[in-house]
């Protein structure tokens, strides 16, 4: 990945699936591509459970606009990347294990420009939705198979999202979202 960033410093989009190059490879891209706008990581197998293995935004911090994480066992190691990207506009988290409420709260405190949020098969409770209500400019919201979200959390979000133009809710089998 270091060779890639040396040869392609103008890389704007990185998408990888089922790769095993680890956090050092991702860090090489984030530190070597100052105009990177989008990063999408799917089924990434190179990360360990080692404490301290955290993905940080590097020089891409101000240029990064979109983060998409799919099917990650330890996706929370991308927390510093998400929180450290002040111009983030799109956040997509799909089928990533772990409790995401704390990270959503921290993100809402430090990142202010998000307009598109996708949460699918994620452990998020109403506290996480309440944190997301801080984004008054959200235009697209997808809540898919987030079984712990209820009417209470969705009501808080609905009162804040005045610019919402697309809403997708799939309450799955839990029936916790109704009238």
C-alpha cells in the first residue's frame, strides 16, 4: 500500500474488500493521499484485536467526505478516523459488530457536516439515534435492522431532520417502531 500511495498520491477513492494488508496499509493510504475523498472497507481481514490498533485520518482528514464500513468484526478501530474527519458528509455502517452508540455520540460532538447516514444490522439504541439528531442537515437516513431502536429515538430524529428527503426504515422482526 505504501508503494501505491507513492505512485498515486492523487487517489480520491479507495475501496477494498476481503483484503488482509492490515491497519498499516490503511494508514499508508490515509497518510499518503492528501486528497482522498472516499474510503470503503468491506470484510477487511487484516485487522487484529490488538488494543491500540486504531485507524486515524492522517493527511486525508480534511479531504475525506465519505466513510463506508461493511461486515467488519472490529470496525470500532476506525473510530478515530470517523471522529477525526471534520468534513465528513456520508457515514455508512453495515453489519459491523460491537456497540456503536458511544462512537456515534463522540462523532456528533466533533463532526458537524454529515448529511447522509446509513446504519444496517448494527447495535445501536435510542441513545445513538439521539446523538445523530445533532445533524440538522441530514437529507438521507437509512435505519435497517437496528433492533434496539424504538419510536422514542426515531421521534427525536424526526423532529430535527427538517431537510430529510429520503428515509428508509426496516424494523426487522422486533416491531419496536410503530405509530
